[in-house]
């Protein structure tokens, strides 16, 4: 909608509140609300003043005044608020220079689209992300100087908490949740309501199902869209999933690996480049790919270790990225093979469906930064004609130790991933999409607030291992 149409829409639907949203550097959605009377046509140029000093990874206290500019194309009615509320995403602007704020993740994603168009190879990047999540009945956790614990309570799991209830016999076994019908799948109706709510809010949903793990692991697949729009959609997707579950008395986590000994949650990202309405990844090469697509894969694989800090950005991510749980720790490409970091889906022979599925990302990543960084890596592969090497069509986990040594792998920890990003990020600086200052801020925040914070604390299992040493 245009600004004028947005105002008319708000009046027609008797909206009472305006809710403006943006995303912080780690990827958490933030918001600020106003009476709808505060929204005028000039608001779409003048914006609303906010304090950015307390937002993670953002401005210092002496430069905290910022503007949030509503984007009318993102407007929808919030399905969860009791008071009729119109939601819009906002772009962050400096009130003095009127320039976009360089640490606004949405602006970084927009810059990657501009860089793509200006480069001449393609004019559109399509992204389709499959974010998995767990549905629990209850979660308890705490950490202080002298104690630390977590306790997951989920009716759908062999590891039930011991609650006295009837009819808990239909529960998927570890690694066997993909995908039996109800009653073993406890969450068909809940997912269906999530999907209906998503459609009501404008998302285009393709399917939903139970995932491999127990404990209510699920997946709802969105249809692909352009880069920024797909990132916008992922933020809305998470909001709806969490809130529908909350209304049912459940709790959802997008943590990559909340359950020991079972599969973690990934966010496999399908991507392709187009120009003038024509797909660029279809050709007569391996798996029906074009040379451009192979070079794009070469870029993803060449820079995957650096990308890992952005696409798998938590200490918990590296408890998922280990062999044995379908996690793509080895950097190779293949058709159909889900143990490769880059998979070329073979469901359809249509050139329009030809795409690359990059499997290392997980849903803890900031989609704006993640999609932008992957685009920059792929474009670097095209610009430098990076050969992805030979495909690996056998099961990577069945390779001999000698063969496996030849296959590069993802980092084993967040700290290692951050070091890889420090060493290899020049490809992200092209077109001023990312900046050295932004990378330094991101790495510093992740090291201090997450990697070091976890490293410095005793782990509960260390007591089991070492208390009597």
C-alpha cells in the first residue's frame, strides 16, 4: 500500500494503535507503539523519534537519537492484539544526516539487493528459508554464580518429565519424528492454526509437517520471495509461531539444539538469481545447473567458514553442526544428498525451479544479515569464477578417514567462526553493503556477550565428569 492507502486502510478497519517494528543486530524483533492518530501522511517521510542507545549492537549514548520511518508496503493487522493494531516495519535513519543507519540489518539487506542490481549479472535474488522449531509445554532455566540448570517439559517425547497423565503412549522416538500421522504427531491442529494466521497476515505458505526430532520439532515452509521481503517474512513467521503457541499454553524455541542426542533445528536456505524475469541457475551442467550457479556455489563454499559466524551465530549452533544428525558440517555440494552443505534439489526439471539449497544456516540467525552475506559470497564466486570442485554424491558420513580429510568443514565453535569472519570478510565490503565497523561491532558483541560468557561458566556436565577428580 501507499502511505495514503495505509491511512485509509487504518480508518476502514477502525485501527486504534500503530506498532512500528525493527530488528536489532543479533536478530531479535523490537517495537514501539503509538495511538493511530499519531500516524499522518507526512509520517512516512518525517518518521518517529526513538532512542537507539539501548538496542544491542547499536549507537552509543551520545548519538542515540534516531528516526524510524514506516514502510507502508509491510502493513498488516496484528492478529494477537486485543486493541485493533496496525503493524509496519520501519527503516532506521539518522535524524541529522537523514542517511540510513549502517547498523540497521534491514538496510544492509537492502544494500545487498542494490549491489546485486548494479553488478549487472542479475537483478533479483530469490530466497526461500525453511526454519524449524521446537514446541515445548514448559521451559525452566537459570544461571547464577553458584548454580545453573535447564529443564524441558514436553508431552511429545520419550524423555517426558514424569507428569501423571493418560495417553502419553503416542510419542515419536529419537530421530523418528519425520513424519507419522496424529496422534503421534501431536501438533497438526496447532501448526494448521499457525499456517492460517500466517496466510491472514499475508505470508505465502507451501506446506507444514513434523520434523525428525522428538519434543515437538516442526517445520512450516514459506514460498520463496525477494531477498529483503523474505527476511521480512521470516521475522513475521517467528512472531506468529511464538504467539499462536503462547495462546495454546505452549512455548516455542528457534534454538538450534535444545535437546541432547536428537536432531537440531536448521534453516535451510534455497536461493537463486534471476535477470529480466529469467532464471540464471538453469543450464546443462551438473544437476542441470548453469556455470553461473556453479560459481555461486563456489563462492558459498569458499566463504562458508566466515559466513558461519552470521548464519550459525550462537554457541548453541555448534552443538547442531556436528556429524551424525544430518547436519552439513562438511563443505561440499551434491544433488539430492542432504549431507552436503550445498544441495541441488531435483524435484522438478523446470528451469524456474533450479536453485541451490545452503544447509548450514539455522533459525537463530538474523535473516537480513544472513541473506545479505550469502548473496555477497555467491556474487564473489561469480565475479572470481570460483570452481566449487567435484560434486560429492556419496553419503559423506560413509567416507573413509582419508577421503574425509580432503573435504573442508565448518568451524567447531562460535569463537572459531568469529575468527574466520575476521580473517575473511572483504567480499562482504563490496558496494559498502557491510562495513569494517559493522563486522567489528558484530564480532565484539558476539565474543563478549555470548562466546566468552558461555566459555567462562561451569557446565553442569563438568560436575558429572570432574567433581570427584
